[in-house]
C-alpha cells in the first residue's frame, strides 16, 4: 500500500470517474491536467491538477464557464499569496488496506444490498438526496448530483459497486466502490441526516472495503476535507494520509464569462 503515490491515485480517480463525475480531461502545457464536469459547476469537479499554470487553467475554465481552480500538491506557496485567490480548502487523499477486511455483521434491523452496475438504484439515490439537514442543500443534490449518478455509464477496466444499508427496508446509508486493478475508490459515503450519529457511516465504509476486497482490490483510496470529523472517521478505520493537496479557487481572469 505504501508504494501507491499521488500520481497513481489521480490516474485511478480519472479512470474510475470517467463515466460519472469526470466528463473530460485536458492536458496542460506543463504536463498537468484539467478535470471537467459537464453537469456539476463546483470547483472541486472542475480543477487543474499537477499544474501551477494559473493562466492556462483560467483560459481553460473560462471556455467551460467555470471558476478557475487548482488542486495543488507542490508549488502552492506562491499561489497562496496570489491577489486573486478567493478561497483555499485543504484536502486529504487517504489509503486503506482492504486485503484482510471482512464484511461486517449487520446489526438487527439493518440489511445490506450491493448493486454491481454503473448507475445506482433509486434506494441508494434516496439516501444521496437526504444527506443534509438543510432542505435547500438536499434540493441542490436532487437537481445536480443525482442526475449525474443516474446517468453514469460503464468504463472499460472499472468494476462499480453501489452499497445501500436499509433499516426496516428504508434506505439509510450508502457508499460506492470503483475498482480498477489493485486500487478501489471509495465515493459517495453518507447516511441520512435523520440517522446521523448511529455509526452508519463507519458500518457502510467497512462493508465497502470488504466489497472492494471481494472485487479483487488490495487498497482503497478516498478523498475528503482535511481536519474534520470525516477524516477522523476514516483514520479510525485504518486509513492513512497519502497526499494533502489544497484546492485553491481564484477569481476569473480577463475575458472570463464568470
């Protein structure tokens, strides 16, 4: 697991999400990449990676109608003092060894369903549409994120598994595993806001890691916000930090439409 570097994680992420969140990838003059989502406008889904060429990212993001953003692993000190920097969000890319993970025993009243398909079913999606206390945020998820998941398409070399935990036949937690070679990506982990605090996130994560092992993966990777309860949850489950890039969002440059 220790020999998995950020480049391998990024390559795997681009492949795994090519049928879902990543609509297109452009190559920067310095060899970096710009990842773009056709449906999701947030900077985290429309971002230059392994490049510090802000001028190129500005021009590329402007063509897409997006704010310029960079996920910076190195060379970020100069950019952190850039006058057009609007926000900076530290992130964590983490790795977990799944080779010995066993599927958890479901507590009484809970069941686990696994769908091997590019797009998840409506039970899974109902969880994604109720992750937040704020009904307005849930409405945004319904309008923006759920159609992307519904329209996900198969990608050669990627096996996709969507897990849903239900309580008395009501979906309450979900997670997705995308396996490509020895790596599996863990995405969309969450539980209904009304069921938060009952250990469902840890339960579905353990189930997803076991599913990744069953699919043939050795290591599970994930991305999360740095320093919060989500990072602590994954650390408690054995994940370690492999990279700590910072998402930097800048004001549009001259000629941008935003």
